[in-house]
């Protein structure tokens, strides 16, 4: 399963409406009945469950993607480290932006957590740049033709050209880190969903 195929699966999952018998547990709930004005609630889709990065991690876990095959052992450890780091920083971002507990913390502790969150995203970005450099070496040694890659910002539907797959991933990661920081500093319930993903021209 190639990286391009997984990216397509991620994009399709983000837009996939949950089944009509969708019944989440573990305290997760959503409004099923029309409101007082008779307006039906928006039915959840994949993007209401996972971010693009989380969905990608799910598919890579399920499919044992070999998108980065050819890396040396120490290089693969960097990839694994980034996967684990992204899980942790995503959880921290969600805690800062969504958890009511965060608002009860001392303001100084809130600032320390925000600073930690920002530094963790920077750390993830550095690991991503290292992985990009690894992958370029692997790609140059391969006869597989290169795809034309873009950063696609979901929500406003903005598309930005990039120099290769990992440049698109790096820029998407930069965008997501900045967006998470903005949402943590000034969350608004009606803000659009602006997560970025890496796509090829044929995905646009």
C-alpha cells in the first residue's frame, strides 16, 4: 500500500458520513434530535472523529504501509519517534483546546502547557524534516516516478504547491501546529475546521 493510496483513504475517511446506527461510547455523544426550530443536527463525519494525521496513523497501523521502506534501522526509529510524539502532542492540543479542566488550572500552568505544546510541535516538525531528508535519498535511488504534491487545507479548501511529498507533509505539519496554537489561545465554537493534509494533483 503506497503513501499516495493511504492519503486518498484519509481524505475519503474525513468526508465519510457515520453510519445511521453510529453509537459511540466512552462518554462520547452527539445531538440526534432536531432543535427547537426544527433544524436537524449535522450528522458526524470522519473528520469529527479524527484529524487527518490521526486517520493516517490508523490506516498505517492497519495496513502496515511500506511507504518509507528502504530506510535504515536508525532512520526508521526517527519515523517511529515522530509517530509517538504526534500522538502525545495531539492529545495535549486537544486537552488545551477542548478540556474544561484546562480552564480551571492556574494561569501560569496554562502558559507552561501552551509553551510545551508549541515546543512539541516544533520538535515534530524537526523530526519531519529529518525524515524528509532520509526519504529524498531513498527516492533518488529509486526508478519510481515522482508525484506532484500539494498542501490541501480542509475547510477553506485552499491548495498550495509543494516540492515533493515530504515537503507537503512538512508544510501541513507547520500549518497544523500554528492552527492548534491559535485555537488554544483563542478558541471559538464556530471557527472553521482548518487541518491541512498532503495530496497529489490527482487528489485535488
